[in-house]
């Protein structure tokens, strides 16, 4: 691996974090008043939503930047 490249976020790591914290995607959706599928798409990197990221980060006890950089896959350009 080239030193300047960051590792790709691992979707299993996000699942583990959710389980460890006892948080479900449904709970995040309920708190925001959005559909669970929207939360799933954001956390899978298929959609973007600062509101979902901020809520998930707060519930998981990590920063929004940490969640984006280390747990959520990046969308293909």
C-alpha cells in the first residue's frame, strides 16, 4: 500500500460499532423521522446526509468526521 493512501473504510467495522453501542439503524431513523432505508443508504455510502451522519455519530460516540472517514465507504466518482 502506498503511504499516502488511506485504507478504505470497512463496512464490517461500522456493523461492529453499531452492535457494541447497542444502536440500530431503525433507532437512528426514528430519532430523525426518516425511513430506515434512507439511513441504510447513507451508512452504506450510497447517499449523503449530514443530518444522518451527525445523529449516528452522536449516538455512537464518535465524531462525524471519524464516522465519514473510517466507517462509511466513499461513493465512486
